[in-house]
C-alpha cells in the first residue's frame, strides 16, 4: 500500500531545492484544459467516496496546506479540489493578518485550533509557514508579537524552524496526514492576473495596493531556505514522501517534515493535487 510513487513536483530532501529552478508552467504532455476538467470531475467523485470512508473509520485526519504568492490561484484550486465533498466532512481555514487575540499567543496557536478532527479533511489557505517567510522579510511584524527576546533574529528563525518540525511530528504521531502544496506562478503571470483583476469588475475586490508592495519584496528565495532548513536530515529516498501516513511517521522520526509539492497552472494544479497517491492510502 505504501510503495513510493515518482512525482515531478516533490521537493527533494537533499538540500538542493532552489525556487528559481522550480517550474512555473505545466509539464510537457500535460492534458489540455478541457480534458483536465473531465479528469478532475471523475477524480472528485472518487475523493468524495474516500472522504466517506475516512469519516467512517474515524482514526485519521487529512490536513492540506496551501501556500502561494498572491494571484497564484489558491482559492480557485481549493474550490476545485473540494467540490463534491460532503461539507460535513471537511473544513477550510484562511489565515490572514493575525488578530490581537492571536498575537497574544504563540505563532502556532491560531492554526492549531483550526486542525481537523479525526475523520475529517482540513484545508489551510496559508499557514504557520508565513511566520518564517513573510515575517522574515518584514521583521518589524515581530514587534507586535510581544516576544520575550528579540535580540537575535537568526535564533528566532532557527527556533521557529524547529518548532514547525516538532509540531508536524506531533500531528503525524497523532494520526494527521499532512499534504503540503505550493502553487507556483511566474512574475509575468502574476502581473497579468493582477491586471485582469483590475479589468474585471467581479474581481476588483481581490486587488489591493498591498499586493503590489509584496510583489516587489524579494522574499521568494526565503522559500528555498525554509524548505531545506525544515526538512532536516536527508538520509532517505525523497520519494518516500508519497507514502502518506506511514511515510510521514518515517520522515518525522528522522527529523524531517512531510515534503512540499510545487505545482503549476490552475486547472492542472487541482488535477495534480487530487492525483497525489496519499488521498487513497489511508492505513487500514
């Protein structure tokens, strides 16, 4: 059941990952949009049945984490992936600017209270990874978090990397299967999507001046560092991350977090996500 599956989207564990080398277009041979939509519809039906089995079994939960730059298509992809799933069996949490209450807790608190119960699928639209990405680019945010020590920023980032590894280890040991997806988009494509939002009255609300500010921030290289730092040791075949729950436990015993998958294009992204072997590899 847990044989490794090859995947062109898997981030390797050897510390070699570079954002600049990650594809921003769907691979050669990928299905055309019409065919992809047809395949997507069929797989969504299969996922609906698997979700009912997960709910009835009531021993495991699935946590899907989505991260991306603005206009990469997170909302549309999440909608496409979860269409057809019984609403009673899944939940979506979007994490934006933290509230005053959330700032009075540790950085993992607000996502922890949104974790899925056993038998359910949980989706995080952004997550605690923002705390080692956006916050690292804008360290002034830390002033609002009222941390006891702010003298050494390098120590803070190292501590947060460790906290995330330990947090995901704890979740995996307690039956939460973690699937992490980054939707990759090029600068040119992002610019065009911003312009489309300005031209389309139905999408105007999605655009803000802050999007332009973040677009100019050189924070993407921080992803390379975050992936490689959180992955920890690299002694195993990286394809083991396709082994879902059992593999998560193997990785985390070796102080590695479940691997990210970097996926491109809107319709193809949803299809690629639903074709991830982990969806159908719930342990008996």
